C-alpha cells in the first residue's frame, strides 16, 4: 500500500541527497549534509523559502542592466543594443547555479506546462514570460493558466493574438485543453475526448478572443500591465471579443459561461472559464501526474494512480491549485523516499535520468567550481551559461526555452519520458562535453573555469583521508552516485584511480604531493578518476 | 583488408641467402586470391598479450637454482624454499647449470605447460636505460624505445605495425573488415602499445563489456532489479552501442563458444575465456591484450613466515591457472594453431628484498611465451647476482632486449615482413642474430635462416696458391692437389690486369649433410622458392692489387650441383610454379661471412652485386669448373650460385615499377630472363 503518510524521521544523507537532486539544480555536499539532519518537513520548508532570484536582472556583457520592467524601470546601459541579442536563458541558467531552492525546478516545470518557443520572443517578451513563470511558481497553477493566456509570447506562439470574433483561431484554445490543462482522454466518439469535446475547444476559442499585441509595444503604459503581477500582457480589444455566451459540453456539465461585453466582464469570463476547467479533478490529476514524473518517477502504476495521484490531486484542487501544499505533501511522504512498502529504496531513489540541465548544473555545483561574478564579470557568466550549459541542452534533446513542439521536451512529454534524454548520440555528448575540458581548464572572457581536482580533494573538507584509496573512492561515490558500485563496476572506478598499481602507490603519490606541493602526479590520478565517474551511466541518474 | 594485402609471406628469396643483394626479398605480389587457405595460415594468427601490471617479481617467479644461496642471502624473508612441502617446482633437470630453474610453487599450471612442450621462458629481459617509474617504463616499452629519451612517445610498436598492416582501417570498419585491430580487456586505460601518431582507434577497449560478457559466459539467473538498476542497465547498453565496433564484437562473441574445459573464477581467466570465445566466433582481431594487476608488491608479497603464500602467490596462481585453462580451451576448440600467448611486465623487481616483506622496483625479469607453436625451453641463462648485489642486476646481465622478443613475435609468429618491421621501428631487432628462435621451425612465418637443421658446422677451407699453369694460378688446401679455385691473374687482352698480386681464397660450406647442403627457402602457397648451392667463395688479396679484370674458375662439387637442381625442380613440380631459372651466378662486393649473413639484412641494403654473366664451363685435372670471365674487382668479394623458382613475372600486378622494392626477383617472359630489382631498374641475372 503506497502511502502519502509523512516521513517524520530525519532524512539522513542518502534521502537528503535524493530530495536535493530532485528539487535543486545547485547542490553541494555541505548542503546535503545540512539537510541530512532535517526532517523532510523542515527540508521542504527550506526549499520553498525563496522570494527572489539570486541575480534579479539580466545584464549585458558589460555588466549593465538594459531591460526596463515595472519593477526595475531604470537601466544603466551605456552600450546601446548590446543586450538585445542575448538569450534570457543565459541569465536564468546562471541563477540556477547560485541558490539551493525549489524555485528554478518549479519555474522549469511551469514552463513545461505552458511551453512557448522562439516565436514572438524578443528579449523583452522572453523576459516577461520568464518573470511570469517565476511569479506563479511561488503560487498557483490556475493563476498562471489565466495569465499565460494573455502573455505576449504565448499570444504569438499559438496565434491567439489573431483570434477575433470575426476571424476565429482555435490554435491556442485547442492546446490549452489538450496539452496545458485537462489533457485529452480516450476518444470515445468523433470529436469527444472524454475530458472535453470539439465543442469545448470552440467555446474556449471564443472565450480567448480579443487579446492581441505587437512584438514591440509601449511597456510603460499601465494599461498593458497586469494589475497583480505588473508584467506586461496582451491588450484586450473589446471590439474583437466574441461576446456571446459560451455553452460547454457534458464533459463540463453543460456549463454556460456568460459572455463579457466590457473589459472587466471579459476578464471575469476568462477567469470563469479557467475555473470551470480547473474544477475538474482530471485537470488536477493531470498536473499531479506531471509533477510526479518530474519529481518522483516515470511509472504511473494503478497503485500509484489510486493511492498517490488521486489524493494529491484533491489536495491541489482543494487549495485552488496552489503548488506548495500539494508538493510539500508529496516531498515529505514516505512514498517519496520509498519507505511505504516492504522494500525500502528499490523505487523512486535513482529512478530518473538527469536532464541535460541537471547534468550540467549539478556537475558544476557539486564540484564547487568557482564561478564568475554576475555583476563584475558578466560576459564570462553569459557566455559560460550559453556555451556550456545551454549548448549542451540544445544538442542533447532539450533546447532550453525553445522546445521543438508545443508538446514540450521529449524527456517530459512522451513515453518513455526521461529515458528519452539518453540516445547513443546524446549520451556521447553528455560524456564528452563537460568534464574533460573542465579538468584541464578553459577561459571565457578572461575568467578561468577550472576544476582543480587536487585542491578539491585537499581543501573541500569532503575527503577525510585522501591518501587512502578505499576511503577516497567511497567519498567520491557518496558525492556523486546513488549507490556505491560493486563488483566489476567498483573495480572499474578503482582502476580509474589506481591504473593497475597498488593503493600503496597512490598513498605515496598523495603523500608526495603534500610534501612537495607538486600536484602533477596526483592530478593525473584524480582527473582520471573524476572523468570516469562523470562519464558513466551511474552519473546520468538522479 | 583483403587477402591480397595479407599475403606478405616472404619467400625471402635473397633474404639471408648468400647473394645478399641489397636485402633482397622476393615480395609476393597480389595475385593469390584463389590460393587455398591452409589451416595454419599465418594471416589468421593471433597474439595474446597478458599484461602483468605493476611489475612482476621475476626472481620469485623463476628462481635460479645455481644461485640459490645468494638468493637466500638477499631475500632472507621472502625467498621461496628449496625443500619441504612448499618449495619451488623444479622446471627441468636436463637444463644446463646456469639455466636450472625453480618455479614459484603456485605455478603448477606453467609446469604442466612446459612439460607439454608449450612454454618458453625467456630470461633476463630488459632494456638499455631502465626506468623505475611504472608509467615511464611501460611507455618506453610500449613505444619500443631504449629508455634514453622518454619524451614524446606518440606511438607504440604494435600501433605502428597494425597501422602499416591495415592502413586507414582503424576505427573505420568496413563490411568485410569489421573487427577492431586490437582489443584490450581488464583496464579501461588505453595502452600505448596501440598508440599511433595519426591513426586513431587502433585499440578497442572491451572492458566496459566485461560485465555483460562475464555474465553470459555462464548462465545467469534473472533476479528482480530496482528501478535504479534497470535504469542503469538501460543507459549502460546505450553506452555500449555508442561505438562503431560494438555490434561486431557482440556478434562475434555470440557466435563463439568455449569448450567444456573449466576456467577459474578470476577476472583474468574470464578475460581469456572471452578472448578464446571471440577467436572461435570468428574475430579477425590480431592482438588481444588482457590484464592482471596488482604486481606492485612493495609490501605483502608473501605472508610472514610462509613465503609460498601471500600477494604474489595469489597473482602467480591466478596467472598460471588462467593461462593453462586458456591453452586447454583453445586446444579443445581447435584454434590453438592460431594463438600464441606472451606475458609482459614493465620491469622486474629488486634482487634484494625491502623491509616490508616485499620488493621494490627493479630491472630484468623473465617473460613467458605459450602455445603449441612454441619451441619450448629456457632461453638465455639466468642473470647473475652475488650476495652483495643490493638492488639491481648489473647492466651486462641483461640477456635479451624486450624488443628482440616482440620483433620475433611480430615477424616469426605474425608474419610481419621487413617493411612492416621497419614501420614498427624494430628492424634492428628482427635480424637473425637478434630474433629469439622460440617459434617452431615448421610454424615460423619468416624463415630467414637458410640452414635446414641445427648442428651443421661451417666448413671453411682456406685455399692457397698451389701451382701455376698456363697463366692460371690454382688454389687449394695446403698439401693437397685438390683444386678448389683458380685465377688467371694477368690475361693477355685489352683491359686485363697487369699487376702481380697474391691472394687467398676461402671456400665455405655451411653444411655438408644432405639435404641441408642445399640451402633453400620454399613457400608452397605462393610457389616461390630460392635454392642456393651450399657453397660460397671469398677472395682476399694478401699483397698487391689489380688494375684490370681477371678470369676466375670455381671448381664444382658435382654432388652439390646435382642436389641443387633436383631440389629446385622438385619444388617447382610440387608447387606448380610457373618458372625456374637456370643456375644464376652472382658476385658480392664484400666478403661473405657465414653464418651471420644468412639473415634478413644480408650484407646490408647498400651492398651492390654483380651478376656474373660472362660464363663458360670446362674442366681441369679431371675436375669440372665454372669460369667467370672479365671479373673487374676481386679483392674482398664473394660468389654464390642459386636457382630461383617463381610465379612472378613482369605482368604480375604491380604494374607501376615504383612499387617494387630493392631485392624483388622475377621472371621476365619477354626476355626469358630472371631479373632482380636494384632499386631503380630490373637487372638480368644471366
């Protein structure tokens, strides 16, 4: 029997690491050890404890702010359009490396729920989109669903900006129902997808009419700012709205939503429509299922459905789609730590493949690679983020913030889900793109990114006895893997360090380094070990 | 690669023949696709290298019995006993004193193989400038260097050999050549043996597949796995499919099988079992390397008080039992003809023990070679030490440079011809003198020794001037009237010599015993053969010099000549060869010294020769002679007679003359002559 009963005992190292791997892009051993002493409840409170992002505003390569928003109307840009071509993702990614918190994983999940791609994305619109995700990732999915329907980038992506009473366009409304909220069920008749019908798609389309925008617009105009979020959104042209009542199908209990004729009424109409959709438990269940795949595991067995999903869906719905109560319940549950059945730890733990984003961010942070300062060494941050993290994502099946299809990234949207991140091609890139050059060191705009393996072992305080091969290996396994490898795999990593020589030989190598300060020999051994550890199937798993 | 390129078996026409013509090798041209594949085809042969990583303590592996008391004095705690139930195994009581050996008691497998005639022990292997760093020494040896310069070693001996043998094929499998060139198990670190400065991917590392293979070597039961383990399996198998050779390796492994012979349950044994299975399954990979690590026995080499057990004992037992099981398996599978196994250690260990029941880094150690094609025995005497030898053997105790061993294996076992040996940068070590005769003669792929059998003595007859008659000076052994040679010193004709001089002529026979008195190299497959009269002359001027040409007469040994004709003709019939030459006469421009010149390099590649074209026969004092007219130079020259049987003619593919190398011999059907290529042009021999 699976159980959402909370786990009340202290996490311990392995569970803390499990929780952190699933929740945060940034990880360090010290943080894991701190969390090990917490109960799940304390840990999750801490993970939810954020209000702001580490670096509040994107900057251009000269370290200057260049984007005016409601919250930050001033810029110190003296280099004209220098920021214009930058991908907002570089700033977003860079932030993920600087804070242990749930916020970024949640923002990314929200992005998965309501993906947009490149269309309609100049920097400012991209920034608004990202801000919107960040805003509602602290709150309610339902609020996000309402606001995203008016987001300028989304309006371009799915053509809702063209949707008027006289020229209906149901692209957005279709995806809204099919992919973003209640999702398609079984097709039980022509045009009937159990959860909604074609009639509902059309009615939804009518609800969405009238919101439009150009790519460029006057962002300072208060009429373009959302009252609550203060983020610019599409403009409502009342005359373009389809003002009639919208009658929905039996899937929605034949609900009639009154058509608005004024701006306020139209906004209420939108709100009512979204309420109607979100009142269906199926909507909540579909979000919960996607939360589950994102945080827990890929298999939604009948047991999981009956005992976990439904209960969490009710919690989500009952809390008006506030994320925190539902997610907290999941992350503190015995189920999450696989303590709710007879065998502990054979499910959930180590059951997901790291997306390229986790692979990269967790790598740079677990090895505590010194990073440049976003304010004073901005160019290095931007190009590092772009060329190392985003590039890896792009080439291995997750083009960050630009999913190939409206369905989202393959690793999240279709079976076998996270396994989609691993192909012969992507695996090779995951192996080759990150660690080897980091062990050698490279410079970007004057800042050297370098994992000094010897200093890391000597000074990080994570290695209690570096001269003892067996202890060193174990501590590396603890640092990087789900489980300590055994048998041939253990030997493989052991030999990556020792290279056929004895542990005594390693003892002398380390000892010699400590005595003489010449790290070249020790570096050879440690680099070889770290490279093997990272370029392994074991390291691809979280 | 196709069969054509494979067939580099040299008939060594002039290789090692007394006519030593610029290192002439009759290269087989590429028109032998239809040749029947003989089971013992050299081209299918495999070399298995067992790497004893960490440096094996050779002195406790093979104990020099005749130095036992010094051995004990230097290894008071760790010496192997010579009495009692845990004493060394006496290898072979018939060996001479300085080769008598005691094997580590764990080496029962080795003893068994030796008694079965399948093991060779090569003593005292090392190299000129030993290095005591594992990495440096390994890399020096992998690269085929002497240790004086350890900088920039981009390529290895076998890398260079394989790249020259299969140019462009590394990491580039084709439909007909889908096997990796070399496969390494037992460590994921690439081995410089297979490094190359521009061909990448000569070595395929199969270590990541070991888990999978080892499980499949025996039947395994399916157990339920955790989600993590399943996911790990999924990613691991994706990893496996990432490389070009993966499918082929899997196919070969699946198609192969082992015999019912049991292997021990050690990684080394399983690696070898995998190798046997892959060879049986049709792998054409030429070199397999397996690894046993842990030999760096600075401490715990033995268990205190019991020198027969401990770290080194475990390793030697593992090594011995695994190799023995492997040999049994390949014999049961019927693939033993193709396989030779050799051990490798980056150095030996110190003669004197250290203070931790172990040994520190050393220099010389014995290497072992196994297989049914091995001429079993002990090669080289044990390096000598006295009871004051503190650390290392002295430099002069080295018996073999490791490159001699590997050049032998590359050439005599794998059949690498001179060009490939040159590419491997082992030419110096692949000479007759330097190669180690540990391959059985009948299996030797590169028989460059014209001697048919051991034990023949050189019969050197020094002929002095005995008499003069009609302008001819007759030479023979003092006190006889048996003329061997004659020189017309001052012929009356334009251009002839007018100086007076005295000379000594030596006539040498390498063997007087039929059938070895006809020196031959035969290749039944290619139909190429070289047959030399087993008798040669040399002229030395004692006083004076010549200023023009002279005439020479060489008295025949009719029995030898008849033999020569018969043997050559018989071969031609048997092999179905296209052409047979008349007896060809050549003069070399420096003295012939037997037997050392009966090797690849002959007199060296810069030596020129002169075909003696102006000939006639005659007899004097009831003895037949062959006369050479107008011989311009005679001081320090020698002479040979030979018959060439060949399938190669001027139309044999290789139409571009530039592909010939100095030393090629062919039959020219247009001119009806046998000719040799001197590097620039074809020159007729008769």
